[in-house]
C-alpha cells in the first residue's frame, strides 16, 4: 500500500467534505469523514491514514487516535492546501 497516495486521497476528500474555518484553513469533522460512503470505499484503514497524514504534518487534530462515536466532533484541519 502506498501511504503517500492514500494521504493525497485523504487531502482530496477533506477538500470535498470540508469547509474553510475562521483561520482560512479547510477542516472537516471526523464523524463526517468517517461516515461518508465514498471515504469508506476508498480507505481500508481511515484512522491509520489520518495518523500517517498527521505524522507528515499534512493535517492536524486533537489527540493521537480518533474513534468513531467518541471523536465525531473533532476537527481535522488541513495544514497544506
């Protein structure tokens, strides 16, 4: 599996589902991303892709790990447009 390719796909999906926040950055709630049908078909391990993107400083979010239900309202912010 090509992690860079998965991270690029994630950036595209954040642009598709997200909106600009007060700082002018694109952000999306984890619950929106997780429950989207297209994302479910693209990403086998969405949480793993999110962690890889965070490690590469492409996105940011609070905490280390996001779980469905518990973290649905956590903002995932795109750091690189």
